[in-house]
C-alpha cells in the first residue's frame, strides 16, 4: 500500500497568519497527505487544531492530532504536531533539555504494518552546528531505544544542510526522501520584512522527511510552495514543505 507523508514548518502565527492559512488549507486539499508533520504550531491560536478542524469540515479529511509544546519559555508559544488519518497505537515525547526543543512520536498502523513517525525541530543558528549535532545524537539514541518497530519516519526542520555534521549523522541511519531547497520563501509581513533577511531565498534544504527500515520512496518533492495568485509576497509559510509517497518493501 502506498501512503503520503508531508512536513512543514508553519512559522507560528507570524507574517500574516490569518491570510496565509487559507493558502495552507487550499494546498492541503490538493496534497491530501495521510500523515502531516508540523513544526512551529502556534499554541495560543491552536493552529494545529485549526488545520485538523478545517480539514474535517471543508475537505472531509478526518485527521487525528498529536501535539507537544516546547519547554520552558517556549511552552506557551509553539510546539510540534502530527496529523494522521491512520489509527494511532501509542504516542511519546522527548525533551532535548537544550533550547526548549522537543520531539514527538506516534506509532501508527497502516494495513497491519506498524510505523513510528517522529516530528522534531532542531536549534536554529547560522553556521555553528555543535548543538544540533548533540540534538541529533540524542534523537537517534531515543529512536534506537524504541527498537520493536523497524519502519521509521522522521519529519521536521533540522536547520542543517546535508554537508553539516548534524544532518550527516542523521543520514548515516536514515535516508532523506529529497534534498531540493526548502528555505526560505519570499513570504513578507505587512511591513515588507522577511524571515532571516541575511539569507538567500530558496538556497538550502533544511526540512526533511527521513525514512529507515522496510520503506521505499516511490516519489518525493516540494509542497506548500505556491504563493497567492493575487499577492506574490504571500506564501503558506516562510519554509517550503516536503512530501513523499512511500510503500513497504
């Protein structure tokens, strides 16, 4: 059985959220993923729950929502989330104890096959990679401690390109489904400001779907990558999403 996974950093409620959430829903309808990992869901506005509810009411897609807020100062600000059509057998979360970052996992069942799907968002810094490397080391230790399921998917914003040690370490145990640039889109706020103004647009892949175990990548590409037809500066997020069609070997 083939199934579709996607991932996107939502950029919290920043930069015209009320306008761009319509783009998100429209492009979610066309993509229709079975599993959707989300970074930077806005906790006060419950943006993950908004997408879940809208998908049900407008698109007829019944998603289950799993989410985990970040820790300490960010616990009331943003978090990680997962939407899935598949039955959820169990969930768990992990605290990196560094920069308020967390990871979540949902064990889902796909026609009798158990798959662990992880969602995480690693530390953002320009150039320096040591903290992300530490976070990946912790993430892999946690994943490998859950060794009773061999099919594993990790979704999220790693804030690292494959030539950096952190993403390189991840690539030693997982396969990225695609590596075309995901950061950053030309999304502008009402005052014309963009995310990460000192970085180029669309020059790096930092958002990934990683797979391991008996999973085959049939096709993969970019999603949530179409601006408003009436405003070239209005995009679904400041990141581009990734999608992948997978099946079991």
